């Protein structure tokens, strides 16, 4: 059964035709991937299926009662409800059932003849069954499970959405859609705001989802494992292919080869016909044959060959050779006042390393990269660079590091220390900025264009150590693959954070897991690391039919494993508590010292003879004000650590 049908659909934007003559059917269990370059119309197609945008031509029909869930790239104004209430309220229907229940109960109370009472009793039983089924499907437990899978902690569930960052609000909306279990689920770049663990959880959830899915995603691996049909925006229009992304690429390559061979054959036939006509046109004996060839030439099809689409094709220039030990981290700590982000981090980056930082969002990956880049000084510990090290840094929030008033050319050239203007223009050209485009102001560019400006700046002066924070976030699939190609041949050292599993698997040779303020190192690829995590955690128990065993049965089946895990959890809690208690003791010692010194200064400053010595008075007053600020900061850290102790005790972790 078709849930959505588009017939002869057409849409344009700004005088440009995005697509025309589109025929698309979405069945009950279709898994459709939408691919094409940025600006081709992929998101517009999803908005049409979501009834957020109208077709300019053709029709879009929907099956009666079909439920469509849509995750856009940008959100509207944030809801102010707590996260858990926002998700639970997203499923309509329960209120209507409860109202019907009240009506039937009132009718039963009013009484009637036997037939009416029997009918009402049956209706009441049916309503109770519906409500029980509703609560079983859309339970609070299920909502909490989905939120946990997407990275929310228990304490986050009661926070208002308006208090969350844009990325976490997007996760909450995604949780709402997954909880609703719509008939057609539309996802526009769902992995953009997720970390690697959440991406893996989402991939598993979608594999088990029974409805139709339409997906736009620049993570090649995620896309391929989720879809069974590709809708592709090509130069000749929208094409559809069976299979996943790899199947599409093979089929498309074969199509182009066939087209090119046909074009060669037609060109050869045309040349032969024209040569025959020129040779025998003047001979009356060949007049009939010549006319036949002329008519055949006029009827000969033109074979259109797609113009080579402009793509990111670039390579990093050769770099200077750095020392063997590129960056050394020794006992690095960092906090932002509310508590530690990194605690006693030790690490070594060697020349030629390809290190991927993984871990949940908020665990400190970006902070660690900023410390490695030298743009952030750690609260404690040292970050030392080795011999001849030159850093190139690509920040996650590209717009924050670009001058919105500068032109594209000015932004790339200004800080490059490159005198050769042609080299800057060449880098911009590889990023698809040419001609008058280079004079555009940064402020008018899209997110993807700003990302390409930042890449161009890095390409001009990459250094021999490249640090990148979520470099594929604003790139389409083809551009993300081109970046991976370039980085795979980069001669220097690479440290990067990315949620794009395909990107990480292609580049990383070591994994740094950033978790709980610590950094744990694993050799190998992301796939090796995920396999290690799966073995460490143990596979979830399943029955023979593949269905998960209920938690109660699982506990009975594996009591020893449960006890071992419980003991390990208790050890981790005790270790965390000791660390926090150590910090509290250090804070208290330092606070006591400062308070004693401040008391002595206050006593000295209050003496009459101190007023007569202006230099002494100014020095003591400056020291008093400086240490007052230190004391205030230490007290804030002490309070945060005390709150951690309370949280650990209450959670029982």
C-alpha cells in the first residue's frame, strides 16, 4: 500500500527549477535515501512529504490517516516544557480515549435495557483494552529509554527545552519522533548533532523500526545500512535506484559508461554519414541515397553527456617534518567553574598519528582539541609541543571563527602569511569559489559555504599537525568523501572529532575515548573500538526468535554477570567519590590559606602607619583584591564538588 504518492511533481526556487516530472511512491516499509549536492532540493522534497511545502506543479496524495514525522535541519522557537513532558505529550489519542471512557461509564451509570447495558459493557471493555495497549506502546519507560539512547541523563529529563543548546533540542525533537513511531519518518541529517554512541544507538533503533523511512545523511555508512532505495538528484532530473548507496554508485557509474559509449558511437555514425553526404552530394546517380542519408542524419538522436559537476578535489600541500613526539599532555585538568571537564589527562600524539576523539557530547572532546590547538590554556597541567610543530585547526562552530564582515578572499588570505595571491585563489578554486564569488561577504554565506571557507584557509596553511572538530557537519556526502580522500594522503599528523562513522573508520588508526573527564586510548579503527565496547559490555540477551529477553528474565538468567557488573559499578563510584573528595580537600586547604592571608592583609591595611606608606598600601590592596577573586573562584569549585558528592550518593551509581 502506498502511503504517499507524488505524481508529475515540480518545484522551483529563485527562478531555478529544482525538479520537474517527479513520480514517487512511498510504501509502508520503504527505506529511501535521498542524495544529491547541497542546494539540489533534497530538503525541499522532505518538506513536501511532510506537508510543510507545496508543489508548484503536480500533486501529492496521502493515504487516509497516515502519520508523518519530520525532523528538519533547523528548529522553530524552543518549547518551554520539560524534556520528558515534551516527548510524552507528542503522541495524540490518549485524551480522546479517556474522554470516551468517561462518556461510556456515565451511560452505564444512567442504566437502560439489557441489550443496551451489554453493548455498553462491551464498549467499556474495548476502551480499556485500547488504553492498555496505548500505554504499553507509548509508556513513560519507552520515552525514557529513547531519551537515554540519544544521550540524555536522568537529570536532563526535567529540564525545560529552552534551557538546552540547539543540538540537544534537536535530540529532544528526534526522541519525540521516534517515540511517536509515525507511519512515515522523515529525517534530514539526523546524525549532525549526535555523538558516536548515539549514532550507533539510532542506527540500531531505525533497523527495528517498522514504518517507512526517508533519510538525508552525509554519513555514507549510516545511509547505506538504513536504506533499500535511493532517490538521486541528477543533472537529467530525479532518478531512483534499488539498493543502498553503494548499489546506487555502481549502477550510476555503469549508466554513465553506457551513455559515454553511446555518445561515441552516435558521433562516429554522424561523422560517417556527413562524410558520405559531402562525397556524393554532387553525383546524380547517388541522389536518392544521399537524400536518405540526410533524412537519417536529421532523425539521429542527440546523446547528452552530463557536464562534469564541480566537486571538492584537493590535496594538502607537502609539510615540514615534525619531531617524533608531536604533542605531549601531562596531568591536564580543565574546568569552567561549574565542575571539571578534563581530569588528569595524559597523552602522547606521535608524528604520523591519525587519532579520532570519540565519546558522548559534553564529555570534553572540543575542549581537548582547543587545548591541543593552543587556543585554550588548561586549568592545570601542561600541553607541550614537540620540535618543528605547526598547528592547523578547524573549529566545530565555523562561523564563530570567521569575520562575517570580511570577503571570502580576505578571510583566507589575511592570516595565512602567504604572499603568493595565486596560491590563495587556487585554494579557493578547489573549494568551488571562483570569479566574483571570492568577493562575497562571509555574513551572506550558508553553513556549507562557511565550512568550505574554513577548509580553504586550512588548505593554504595546514601546518604539519591538523586538528579538526566535526569537519563534515556542514558538508554534503560527496564533499565529506572528498575531504576524507585529501586527509588520507596528508603527510602530517591528524587529530579529529567526528560523529561520521564512515569518515572515522576511513581515517583513524587510534581512538581516544573521552569519558568522565578521562581519556582512554585504543589502537585500531572505530570498528575495532566498537567491537571492543560490545565485548566489554556483553551482548543483550535474546531469545531464539531474536526478541530481547525481558529485564526480569535476564536478571534470573545471568545473576553472576549482574553481580559482577554491580561490583564493578560500585568500584567506579568509589573511585569517583575519592577523586571528588581529594579535590574538596585541596580546595579547603587552599581556601584556608587564602582566608588567613586575607585576614593578615586586612589587619595591616587597618593600621594608621600603613596609610602613610602609599606604595605599601597600594601593593597590599592589589594583593587583597587579586586573592579575593581567587577565593571566590575556589569557593565556587568547592560548592560544585560538594554537589557532585550529593549526586553520586543520591544516584547510587
